[in-house]
C-alpha cells in the first residue's frame, strides 16, 4: 500500500516551469476568494481540500477494498500517527478508539490488536455483544455505560 498526496492547489507558472504555491501564494488566493467563500458559507480553497490517495498494485485502493480493509487502514493510520507523535515528543498520547473492531473479520481483529503499541491510556469502545474479553490485559479496567448510566 502506498500513499499519494494530491494537493488541491493548481501549479503556478514560474520562470523555470511550474511550481506549487508557497505561503504567500496561498494567502493571496484565500484573500482573493474570501468574498466568494462568505457567500458560499465555506472555504473553497485550502489544504482541507487536498486529497490523500491510497494505491495498491498501481490502482486506487479505496474503490476496490472491502469495508473491513478500509477500516483496518484507517485504524492503522491512527496507530502510526500515535507512534510518530510519541517519537517526536517523547510522550505517549491518550489513545481513543471508537467501535474498534467494527467491520473487521477475526483475522483483521487479531492483526489490529497485535499492532497496538503500549500506551498508558488506551480507551476502546465496543458494540453490545462484542467479545471484548479476549483483549483484556492485567492492567485493563472495563467500564460499562448503558443508557447514559455508568456501571463498574
């Protein structure tokens, strides 16, 4: 699996060819389009419009991937982000994972839990009936919340 960054900004003609916009160019575009953005109620230009494309064997991955495969990639990207943050800062982040095993088959569930790094605080939510007991460790604390009520 490879990742391709596809910026939304168009290349700009330059004396040497073309280039992607720098900070001054971005500020100019945002200022130029601010009235249109106000009318539309959203910012139509900016890095939030960029795309990240996942490629596998020369093809886009998302259109051909199963829901479970897409879910696993999304979860593993979160893990990679947390590992990177830990390396850069020397601190372990609080890790929050909602409906962690949703749409993962047993093999992908096992791979996912094997990839989780050790964190001081890892919070996972599970759907009712999810067999979460197998993910329990000696330091695990389980809280049960039902209809807004907390149960130990």
